[in-house]
C-alpha cells in the first residue's frame, strides 16, 4: 500500500489569509495547526488559519514537495483560482476529511 501525501491550503474564518503546507496526515496536521498550544507564535496560530479549503493527494513525497513549493510562488489570484476550481463556495472542508 502506498503512502499518501497532501498539499493543502488553509485560510482564516474571513478567508483573508492563505497558508500552504504539505503533510502525510491531513486530519492530524489541521488539528496541530488549530490546537498546538506550545507554539503560540506560529503563523497559523497568530492569524487563526486552520480552515481547510483545498488539497491535492500525491503518492510521491518529492512530487508533493515540488507542488507545495510551486504553489507558494503563486500570486493570490492564482491561489484563489485554484481554490475556486476545487471548492467553488470556499467551504471549510475540515469535517469532510
């Protein structure tokens, strides 16, 4: 069985901030962003960025890391287009994963 990796985009409640990351356990990672009380100075904690709006699945960690790196270079408009194609209403997908 192949291991899965995820490139994901999180946002805050008002959808004004975007965060891109990569992980091998999407559900656990989102909970870490939301509840890691040991790291109050982290970007996601400071801006309350823990609502999942986008993700892609990979079976090769190097491809996932390459995709994350590329997406981090996208303009805000390009990121929004990616999200809208995947999740047109910008629903928070946390409970769906």
